[in-house]
């Protein structure tokens, strides 16, 4: 008797082929959507930053790790307090080491669920130990990962980082500037103004009329967990109330 052929959706060789790319892209939309819905996650505060900053690092820049940890902890405590109003939110990161680990660690310390949107890379990107296991995702496509970063985001906090962090920061700024992200008032916070002034000369972009003066106002700087917490707390309720994820 001739052996039955595998069903197409169970054929791993086909699913990993070029011809099935559209199915893989759709899967990276539909599977996270189903899992997030199961956990009733509609709002997040997203943390971006370097995978290379260490909790026991000796460089001055490494102190950002503990600022991120404390800020995430305080926000997660706030989320618990907001739960009865239905305006609670989840701390979300790229799921790896460094600043990502710090933010997930802070949320975990507050006994809160915390998301990690990991991506398959040749180095640096392994899931950290502080993620909620059911909210540990693994992406292949950067653009699908970025979609999920921003879809539920009600605030974005950016710590010092390299190419990946810069890519994420400018993606967010471009989406807000061009109103492709329907969240014009979303807080975009950058930690350590001295660092960012060395890396990006925003005023020079304004001077050359490459961006508008009001584009500069999309960014806010903060220098401590206390300061960052107060900025986000003052805006979070309004952001959550203003965005309808049903559409």
C-alpha cells in the first residue's frame, strides 16, 4: 500500500521553504496575537537598550542596567495598582540580556507577567531568566517583531545601546512623526541625556531643517528611575484610554 503523503501544513520541508514564506510571516502575526489575547495583554511599556550592559559591569554606562531594573519594578507595581481599573499594562522587552534582562528582572521582582520578543540571531540573543515562560516569543522576521513591539505600546523607554537600539529608536520616531503610529502623544523617554547628545545631534537636524522643531519634542530625557517613573505615570492613563485596539 502506498504510504500517505504528509498534509501540507505538517510538511516541515515545505514550511521552511521559500514558497511558504508567506505562511511563516502570517504565523508570526497570528500565533503571538492568540497568546497575548489569552493573557489579556492590551497595553505595554517597551524597554529598548543594549544587550551588552551588565549588572556587575565596571563601566559607568553599566549603571543603566540597575536604573532599568528599578524603573521596570516600579512600573510593574503601578500596573498591579491599576489592575482594578482595567488599565494595567505589561513590561515588554526584546527578551535577551543587558537592558532587556534588567527590565524583565524588575517586572519579575514585582511578581508581574513580563514579555520577551526574542529574535533568532547568531550572537547575543538568548532568552533571559526573568521572562514569563508563556510570554517568551521567538521571531525570525525583524519586521514582525517590531510590529508587536509597537502594537500595544503606550510608552517607550530607550537606554544606551548600539545599532539595534538605534534602529528601534528611529523606527519609533519615524512612525510617530509620519502618523503611521496612531499614538502621537506616546511618551518616548531616553535615559542619560549626556550619552544621547554625544550619539545624536538632534539640534543639528533642526538647524538644517531636516526635521521640524516640534519633532524634537517627541523625545524626553530622564536621569533616574524616579524621574522616568513620574514622566510615564503622568501620561500612561491617558495613553491607555485613548487607543482602541479593537479596530
